[in-house]
C-alpha cells in the first residue's frame, strides 16, 4: 500500500457498537425506540424538554460502564505511530476516542459529557443528570441548560477546520457510519474531489458505498486493527 501523509478518519456509531453503545439506524437501534423529531431537534426540546433530558441523561449514565474497544485503540495507535498527520472527525458523542488515547480529534456532533447554557453560551464538563431546574455554573440562570450535542437543523461544530483537513487529505477513511446524515455523509465526495484515496470500513455497505475507492466489511474490532496494521506496515 502507498504511504499517506495526511489521513482524515470519519467515525460513527458502528465504531462504538462493540463497546456496548447502540447505533441509530440498525434494526434495534436508538431510532427504533425514539422518534428523532422528538429527541434530537431544537423543536422537540422546546416541546418536551423533560423527555429530551431523560433521553440524554440515560445515555450519559450508560457511558460510565463502557470502555474503548480494539478499533478505538487501533486508531489511537495509528495517530501515535504514523509519521504523517492523522485527524479523527467523530460523529459520536461518547468519549471513547479520548479514552483510547486519540488526541487530534473533532467532535462534530458535540459531546455528551458536556453541557451548554442557552442563556450565556458557556460550555461545562458535565457528568451528572441535566434537568429543567439545573442552574448554569457561569450565569446562574435555570432552564437554559442542554446537552452539548448537535441536533437536526443545527450546524455541526468546527466545519471550517474539517473542510480544511478534508482538502489536505490524501487518505480518507469512513468507519461505522451509515452515510445517512449530512454534512458528514458528503465528506467522502469532498475528500475524493480533493484527490484523496477513499476507504470505507463498515459492517455492511453504507448509503454512499459506491463513492469509495476501497471497502472492507465486517465488525470494526476486526477490520479496523487489520487496516491500521496494513497502513503502519506500508513503506514509501
Ligand atoms: C458497524 C458495527 C460494527 C454497526 N462494526 N460497523 C436533505 C438532504 C440533505 C441534508 C438534509 C436534508 N434534510 C435535512 C438535511 C440536514 C440534516 C440531515 O442530514 N438529515 C438527513 C436525515 C437527511 N442534517 C443536519 O441537520 C445537520 N446539520 C446541518 O446540516 O446543518 C446545516 C449545514 C449546511 C451546510 C454545511 C454544514 C451544515 C445536523 C445533523 C445532526 C445529527 N445529530 C445526531 C443526534 C445528535 C447526537 C446524539 O444524540 O447522539 O447525530 S442524529 C445521529 O445520526 C447522530 C449520529 O452522529 C448521526 C449519524 O449516525 P451514524 O453514526 O452514521 O449511525 P447509524 O446508526 O446511522 O449507522 C451505524 C453504521 O455502523 C451502520 O452502517 C452499521 O451497519 C454500522 N455498524 N455495528 C462496524 N460492529
């Protein structure tokens, strides 16, 4: 395999599935149990904030019991041992990339272990539950605290930085994402048109599978470490 200088990796819920976290669109996934319009839109939060807080409080509590799996660890090893740049853009709001040791990481859909105050705009590390009566530690007002996650209709975080990385990438790898949600689903086309080699690593072909130049299908804990071994073994 050719040696690559700038690697950008997009990750999705499938990467954390074998750590015990549910995906969204698989048959027993989160959207089979919840209507995304009720729990993952600003309109849903305005209509029923108690339901939305409950949804994210449950998911935040579940994070206490999960550990990074072999795929997260392999990506952290790639960042440590690869001579060029490695940027991970994750759609996941868990903290498993950080727990595995990845450092050059962008959480484009936010972080469940952070809270955002709609009144003053401050972000806070947050490990407990959020509710209507939670006061913002900065401005002291109640009723404005929400999970620091990106809902449908909101702008994902750090888009300029992401597009700069995509434009400079010579290898783009998409892992464990169904390719249903934009703008992330469009990154492969962006990277490809900038000249990058594009690789899909997923359990099954995603919505955008035909756009990738190379693909490997199987569970992330098997195919990601194998692909990282190949990359790290590549010579100039
Ligand atoms: C495994 C595995 C194993 C399983 N090993 N693999 C019409 C056209 C185009 C766009 C739009 C449109 N109408 C509306 C839009 C925009 C909208 C959108 O994309 N909607 C679509 C539904 C059509 N997007 C937005 O609103 C976004 N904002 C936006 O567009 O702003 C404007 C903008 C304009 C221009 C530039 C930039 C921006 C915001 C999207 C926010 C998404 N938020 C969520 C929830 C919040 C966080 C949370 O609660 O966790 O983010 S939705 C949910 O989906 C979550 C995820 O991050 C996201 C992606 O899901 P993911 O990761 O792909 O999971 P799954 O379940 O779908 O797939 C898992 C995959 O893993 C599967 O393929 C499995 O096979 C695989 N797998 N086990 C390997 N062991």
